[in-house]
C-alpha cells in the first residue's frame, strides 16, 4: 500500500468486458461503499470481444476473495471443470499430451519426481510421465472430483479451473459490483481531456456531451486501448516475430460427448484449433497466421473439424501479439486486451487481467506515489508477460511437424534467449526454472517439455545414493495408486450436475 499524498478517491473504469467488470468487482470489494467512487463506462453499441472461455486455477482465488459462491457461479456461467489442456499434434502429428494443473509424482527425499522418472527411463522403463499425474489420468478417463484439502492425500495433488461463458461471468460481476456501489454509465467515449501541466487524463467525454472526471483511469477498452494508446500513445512491443498467429475464427456448436474436464488445442496447418466444452455448448475457434493460409481456408478448417452442429455464425477476430511498452502510464492503467494480447493457447488472458488487478489493489496509489507505483507495476507485469510469452513460444519451436511450411518456420525461428537457456538446462540435467509465483510453475514446463519430446539426458546425481530397485518399486506403486483412484471417481458431468444447483 502506498503512503503519502492524497488518496485517489475517484476511479473511472473505461470498458465493461471481462477486464472492466473484474476490475470493478475487485476495487468495490476493496473499498466498499465508503471508499473511492468507482464509475464504469461501457458501450453496448461497441460491445465486447465476446470470446474467452478457458481459465487457469488462479481464478478461484479471485472468486473466493470476492466472496463468490463457486457452485452458484458455475450454474450461472454454464461452467465445467478444467484439469488442464490437451495438446494434439504439437509434437509429432498424431501424438498428444495433457498439460495438467497439478504435480507429477511425489518427491523422493527432496528430489523432484521427474528426476526419478528420468532415472527409470534411462534404465529402460518407458512408462509415460503422465501416468504419474492424477489430473492427467482423471482428464483422460473423463472423471472428476474435488481436491482433498489434506496435503498428504493423493487427491490433493491437483488444482482445477473452469471452462465457462465469460460474457455471463462479466454479467455476474456487473451485478455484484453495482450492488457494492459501482456506478455504471452507458455511452460511447469520444475523447479524453488531458491536464495541460502534467499530461495526465482529467476526464473523458461521452458522445452525448457528458464529461466524467477521474483521478485514476483504468483502461479496459479492449484491443483499441482508448486511453493507453489512442490518447497517450504509449507504444506497443510487437511480438509477432515470436508468435505470428494474428487472426482467429470463433464459433459455438452443440454439445457433444465427451464434455470432459479439459480444453483441447489441436495443431492445424498454420495455427491451431480450440475446443472448450461448457455445460450447454462447445466453444471452438481457429487461431491462424494469415501469411500462410487465406481466411476462407481458415474458416473451412474450423467448420470441417467441429464435433457438433454450429449454433452461431463464425466470427473473425484480428490481433497482434505483444504488450504495451508501459501498462501503467501517468494516471492510466491498462488491464485486459488494452494492455496486450498473447494468443489463448494456455488460457492466459483472464489470468493476466487478474494479475493486473491484484497488483493494482496491492499498490493502490496516492496522487504523490503514482509515478513510483507505475514503475514497480510495469516491471512486475512485464516480467509476467515475458514469462508467458516464452512458455507459449516453447509450444511452437518444439513442434515436430516436418514438411509443413508454417511449422517448419516455427522450428527455425530465433528463440528468445531466456527460453534457450531454460531448454538447455532441462535437457542437460533435468533442471526446470523455479518461479515462486506466476502463471506457470515447474510442472507446467515439465508437461510441455516432455509432451513435445524434449527429454532430459541427466538427472539429479543425489538420486544415485538410493537403491534404484527401491525407487523403481516406489514409482510403480504410485502409478497403480493413481490408476486405482481414478477408477473410483465419478464421470465429470455427473459430478458437475451434482455440484451445481439447478442442474
Ligand atoms: P473487451 O471484451 O473488448 O471489452 C472492451 C470494453 O470496452 C467493452 O465493454 C466496450 O464496449 C468498451 N469500449 C471500448 N471502446 C469504448 C468507447 N469508446 N466508449 C465506451 N466504451 C468502450 N482469454 C482467456 O482467459 N481464455 C480464453 O480461452 C481466451 N480465448 C480467446 C480467444 C480469442 C480469439 C481472443 C481474441 C481472446 C481470447 N481470450 C481468452 C481473451 C479474452 O477474450 C479477453 O481477455 C477478455 O474477454 C477481456 O477482454 P477485455 O475486457 O479486455 O476487452
């Protein structure tokens, strides 16, 4: 919490998509009705981006902090559980793996499990790593239950997220926030007025002439970046050379079995296709690079690969991967698509919104601390964006789809130096970047490395102090405990129906 100067007591949120309403919910929760005045402006005429259905487990902490009842939220957003993402065809065509929300195995005397697995693999035991991951085995078997709060229990070794209708989520948060005193204004902003002395934004002006003043403006206006870019010209760091996909078609289709507890990302000729099963429909989309295929072909690939009849018209979206040079500039903080975009391969956009909000709430400024807070905020958020970028790039550069132009070019690209170091350390000795916070912790990196056939050639030498046969028995015992546990769990949708009221 910042100290010194006058407390900011007039906050204006520009935009009422997922980013705008998540921000409104968090700030109104922090300040209650007696704190800062919070106004949110949204334009029905402009609308929202209207896609974004898969989340990361961190969202549960956001919801819990807001006092949201999870079962009620699931019922209101038609949500299903998500244990991870299946990547189909990202290694060799025909292969697939699941990146789970959870651990692989159990450490042995402080040595991470994947070293045990590597030792066994180098000795000729070729069991898949995923057989030691409870969430992968649950997802593959289409089973679900809640994690056990007892950290010693096998059923405590996974986390979960949701696959939900993000528009219904925003609507839910809108109701919640307005109940907590947030003032909603419907209207289209035409321009902003800047302070002649310090360049900060004093007010925004609506098409009908209404002027809305503020001390702090949160730009949640989507890709257009109404304040952060169109007014302040903050600049954009373009990452198209690392992540060249720049367009998508999105379409919803009728539900089809299985409505499993996982999202699927299937590699296609020049991009990839998502499948996100909700209770009442399946969300689908095709993310592609327009340098390699035409829009018509991209649309056909999507429609030809649906598993149910379409119930909406395919909608085209355009984007450029990257982030603003500063996410906090002057008295404007950009959250959501206004701040940057990384393709939805690992469902990170809503997570980045949450990160931005959490950091903002933690360092909520006074008028005197604004510049110092901005500097710290920008450093934190840039690091988070950069790490996620590296993680996404890994999926592309580690493909083995030889003979397909797009994928051949992805393998040949100049890797970010930070990613190169991570891969080298893993291949040589099984070392994985150890971040304490952030979207992706070591098990996530492990899932993608191994899933895409980047295999360690060495393991922690401390393991050689133990009896290898004993370790082999331990590893096999765990594998059969996981298999036995999964067999006894409910089918995912049976669990969802029992868990959500009204289903
Ligand atoms: P928007 O939804 O675009 O909202 C912008 C708001 O600003 C609207 O209310 C609009 O009316 C308002 N506005 C704009 N201009 C004005 C103006 N002049 N006056 C008044 N109001 C204005 N995220 C995930 O986490 N998981 C996913 O699976 C996922 N999939 C995605 C797939 C694709 C193809 C894309 C493009 C994105 C995906 N996302 C995903 C991202 C996700 O959709 C967004 O992060 C999320 O919806 C937040 O959007 P937003 O609120 O920043 O912007």
